[in-house]
C-alpha cells in the first residue's frame, strides 16, 4: 500500500471538480477519464491539499485545470522532470502525472524513461489517442503504420512505439492498461495509486475529431468479451464467452517461448493449461504488453506490479544519513580548507 | 575596433612587486595540480594572487602534441593583484609542445625552465620543431635553463622502487619543489598535503615528497650557476582577518548556500554535467547538511524543470550550466517567468557558438541572458566580476529571485569558475536575512484565492502545494491577472505582459546606484565593463591614470535591469569604451537603453584581456 495515502480524508466526486469550464471537444474520451479520476480520488481517501496534478502540453495536459487540487500545467514533455523536483522537495505530495502519446512518448520520451527508471513514487497516466489532437491531427509516435494525416498524406511509414513495452524496458515496476469509457478504469487507477513507486498506466482515449473510434476494434461494447483480456492477479487469463464462440485462455507455448490462445472446454482452464496471472512475473509481463492485437485480445488491467524502493526514499534517505551529526555552521563552512590570518 | 594583441612589456623590474609564472606541460603531467598547490603556498605566504588555468577540452589528449598542452598561470605579489598577469616572467615547459605553445607569451628576458629530458627527437617532431630550440639559439631573447628534470626525478625517487611510469609522474612535484625554492616558500604545507592525499599509499607519498625536496635542493645548488636566483616577495598589505583561496565555482556554491539560508529556504539544485559548470554541482553535492538537495538530471531541460518543480513546492530551485546548456533551458525559463516562481540560473559562460570552446572563457552569452527567450520574457541578470565577487552575486541572485518571485540569471565565465584568488572569509552574521514568505490563507477581498495578486514590488504570493484550502492551478499558458485562471483575452495578455515587465523593471529600485569603481564621476573617458574583465580593466585604468590620463572605470554588476542612475552617469563622460570578450553585446544594451555613443573593444580568442591590451585601447579612445 502507498503509505503516503492520506487516511480519513472524506471527499465526494463534487469536491474534485474545479470551477473551470472544461474545454475538450464534446464527446472526447478525456471527459470519461476525468470522471473516472474524480470518482477514484474520494475512494482512496485522497486529500485535495496534498494532491498535485502535473501535466505537459496537449489536450490531455489541460486535465489539471479541471481537478480541484493543486495543479501545474508545465511545458511540452517536461512534466516528469517538474514532478521529480516537486516530489524530492515534498515527498508527502501525491503526484498524478498527466501526459499523452505525443507529450510522453515523443518530445518527453527521455524524461518519461528516466522518471520510470528512477522509480519516483507517482502515477503516470498516459492518454494514448494515437494522434496529435491539439495541433490538429498530425500522426504521433503511437500512430499505426499507414496513418494518413496532414504531415503523412501518403500514410506514415514509421512503426509505432508501444508505451507499455517502452515503460517496461525503462524498468517500470507497475504497468497497467485501460481505456477511457471502461468501467474498470477506477480499479486500475486505485491499483496504480496503491503501488509505491512509478506506476505507469496507458489509457486508450478516443479522439473523436482526428482519430475517431480508433480503438473500437477492442473497446466497442459489442464483442468486448472476445477482444478484451482483463487481467486479475491470481486468476486465470480467460476471455470470450459461451455465446460468442467459446471460452478461451492464454497459455504458454513452451516450444516457441511465447503466448498462445487455447480453447477452454467445459470451463476446465487447468486442463487447457491457462496461465494464472501473477502481477510479479516480469517475463510474462513482457509477453503481455507485446501481444499482437487481432491474433490475441488486448491485454488490459494491471499487467505488472512488483514494487521496489522509490527514488525519493533512496535519495532523501541518503541525504538524511549524510547530514547526521554534521557541523552546520555556515561560518565554519566558509572558512573551510587552508586558511591564513592577516594581522592588524 | 579590431583586437590588437599586446606587445609584451619590455621593462624588467630589479625588485619586482609581482611575478607571473606559467607552468606548461602535457595534459597528463599534472600541471593544474602543480599550479593549484603553488597557489596555495603563495596564498599561505601572504601574497595577493590571481590565477588562470588554461587546459584543453580533451581529458588526455595524445601525449606530446601541441593541442594536448595544459597550462596554469599565476600572478602573485606584494601589491594588489587583479589579473593573472599579461606576460609570464617565468615559463616552466615540461616538453617541446609546451614550450612551443607558450614561449611567445613570455616577457623578453624572461626565464625558461625546460625539461631537456623530454626534448627527444620524437617529441620535437610532435611539436613540429625541425631542430631542438634548446640548442639552435632560437630562444636567445630569453634566459634558458634546460636540464633533465625527468632524469633528476627518476634519480630522486629511486629508493622507492616505483615503475618508470609511476616514477616519472613525480616530475611535477620536483618542478614544484624548484619553484618553491625560487620564491622562498615553505614546503611543509605541501608535505602535509601529499601525506594526506596518499594516505593509503605511503610509498607514493614518500616518493613525491622526495621529488619535491630534490627539486628544492637543486635550486640551492643551481644558484651557483647564476641563471637561477631566489626572489622574495613581501606579503601584500591586506585588511586584517581570516583568508583562504577560493575559485569562482566554489564561491557560487557557497553563495547559493548562504543565499538559501538568508531566504530561510531549503535549496534544490538540478544540474547536468557540462564544462565549465559541473564543479558547482560537485561542490554542492558535498554540502547536504546545509539543507541542499542535489539532483543530476537526465538533461539540461530536466535539470531546470526539476528546479522549477522544487520552487513550486517551496524550495529554492537552482540550476546551472554553460552556454549550450542554457540554450536548452530557454523554454523552461519562460515557464518560470510565466508562473512567477523563484529560480536561480547560473551560466558559467564559455566560448561559443554551439560546442565552441568548452574549456575557454568568453562573455558571449549576454544577449542570451537578457533577450534569449520566446515572447516578452523579462528576467533579472547579474554578473560576477571575480571568484570572490561570485559569492556576493549568488546571494544577490537568491534575494532577487525570492523577493520578486522571478527567475534570475547569474553570469560567471570559465575564467571566474576555474580561477582562484585569496578571499577574506566573510562573517555570515553580517548579511541581512531576506526570509521568504508563503501564503497560508486566502488573500482575496471576498475570501477567495488570488494566486496572481501582487504586492508593492509586483510580486505574486508563493503558495506551497500541501497548504489546506489554497488549491489552485498554474501553468505556462496566459492567465487572468489575480485568479491566475486560464485567460487568453486581449486584456489579460496586455495586463500580464505589462505586470511581468514592471516587476522586473522594478528590481532596479532595490539595487544600489552604480558607482564609479575608479576615477571621477565625469570626464573624458569611461571604461565600462562587466564580469571577469574587471581585473585587466581596473589595472589598465589605474596605470593610465598614473600617467595622467582622464579615464575612469565603471564596472556593472546588475546587467538587467540596469542601475537607475547609469544613464546619467554615462552621459557625464565625453567618450565611453566597453571592452568585452564578445563582439559587443553589452555595448549594444547600453546604446539601446541610454542612446549613448558606447564604443566597443572586443576580444574573442578564448583568452582574457591583458592589461596592456586595454591600456592600448584606452590610449586609442583618447586619441
């Protein structure tokens, strides 16, 4: 559990709504994410005075203006660095980092990597809409191959980055996925908050103006059970339904060292050797974030969760030890080294 | 005006008030260390001094090459010393390359001490010498003392059984021993230092001490030959008190610690390694007990962004870099201006543009500091004139940043950062505190919160996240005057642009009036400088005045905003000369601000001005 979680602060969803007019396009997935966050914060007992939303630039990065807490709308890509300074200066603050695929994976990719590598205790919500929205529809580093946009009129030729694979590669100790309108999003956010360390959450978000329904292939309610693999620690990786073509599961292909889809007959998932999700299994996490959608369902929920000591605890702890018993006289500091006296 | 490199002074003093010595060798020969230790022993003997370390950008350039030469110059004496000296009286050359690259600067009649053991065929070729200069008479206008320092060193450390390579590493101590003899210095502090340095390897300590003693003893016996003679310089007249030597980088670090203390704040320093600014981060990393947190960021942008985050959270955020790194921080400086958070940005300038001259000095980032951001983005800029002054300037930067809620740029340069000078240890109690205040209750007229309300100085309140009831949002986007809520309206942008400008302009009301450093408040010529040109300008003006010329020296610390009386002061002179190690940046600012006919005198060779160069420019300006 996150020991920074304030205990006993009672709030309601309304308490987390700021007086600012929300300025996203009508129908934008960001509205649903905002509501999910405002629903989650009272449930985890968050204290508005000790909560800081830090963002970069982009549609998603307007988020802090709409939450009644402390908020810092910084500059493009640099929110992780600003957050690092905030957390190191006051580790009691609970930091939610809001970024997007352009902000966090392109211009700010370097900072995202280092924030995760250092394991600063915060929640990183990366809104992935696979497009640049605020600048009017250019393709982004997560846009699929062949995306046509004002800057790629003939279709993009560079392959997309996978945010979760990137985060895991950077050393993330918590990886989760969700999508804007999913009813499971608050649970994912709660799990991220409970994780002490950098918790990385990729949230697929519908940009209704420039990349409409991009995630409908798995996010549409119809057929969702066949296309969404919701992961739960200690439970078998099952998806599908009797109605739509049978229950299926994810098993290990021992020969090729990869995952495979297996049919589960008579609900006997053990016979089908379906894997039980273990959030501390890093190898399986690597395979889950790389699963090609289509042949496999989209892996969602908490993919990986195995805490390690946080950066601020390590750094500030080291500083505290270094300070123990030290002379803090400025006069002595200034007169350090070899000195000499000039007499009157 | 084109730069005219000075002719070395021809006069040689029988009983000198000051001496300039330059140690030059391969970058692996330990010249910076030799110079540093010689500096310390000079300081301990009570002479005033100034130093100029000059080393290549490569850590270990190929041995014996011209571009691998590392030099350390020190000017010391029994009078006030402001510069590292124009032309050396003594050149210690550890190999042919060191001789070739440095001998041109030596005064006619000056002394060359050369290690003849290194003047081998191969080393001569590497230095592009066709014949050995020690033998072909080409050094005739100087006194030459060449002997095999390498062999002497090997002989002196023989009892310790070191390998050839390790034994030769003691050469610098042998040379230092000789120099200590020449200038009548006590060896004991060096012996103590060597014992401490090699505590874990007493054999190396003994070998180095033996080499030091052997060099010293060589001076005693070589005296008989007549080329070498002992020089004694009396201690300088200095105010009574406790002294130490200090480099600019150390002074900045100490000044920042002091400034944070006076502001009653913890300091957060976000930095990224870059020459010549890294040493500030190195010093601060050892000062945790003074409420300092240091953070080596992933890049220059993260360094400043983390410092902004720290200031937002209620610490004093500080970042530091050199020209190219400062360029990377530009956008984030705009964020600090827009969010009106305190921040100190130290720029240890080096030769530019781009990577430029990483280890050489220049003052070419003044435009960058004053103007170099997008939008109307005013920021106070102050410049240190010397290593010791960097301490005062760092405190001043902390004061302005926290009192006016603004980022402040502190300019030093490679020369100030690396150079050392004696420093009278200040009494911390003599500095007036300027404690920072944080808002704890809503400040609006009807119980609302106004994060962008302004005090009499135009500063907004500092609100720490974590304070109950004061939740609010800030950002780099234009905002409503007062509430700080997002507001793009024409009226809001006009009002906020005006308010940001008025606040920074108002800093001028809280700084001292510009004084004339040397000379009269009106007259024929004012030489106006800023930053590390202080020493050569000051000495040049002093000498010119000694010859009866009507010239005064004005040295400006507050570059932006400028002192309120500066325009009137400048108009009191018939002519204005602005020497700068750039192509005329401060000159442009003065012309723009005061419509005065400021004339430039520029040098961009990566080397500081010599006194003679400025003297010549003064004469030219008065002609």
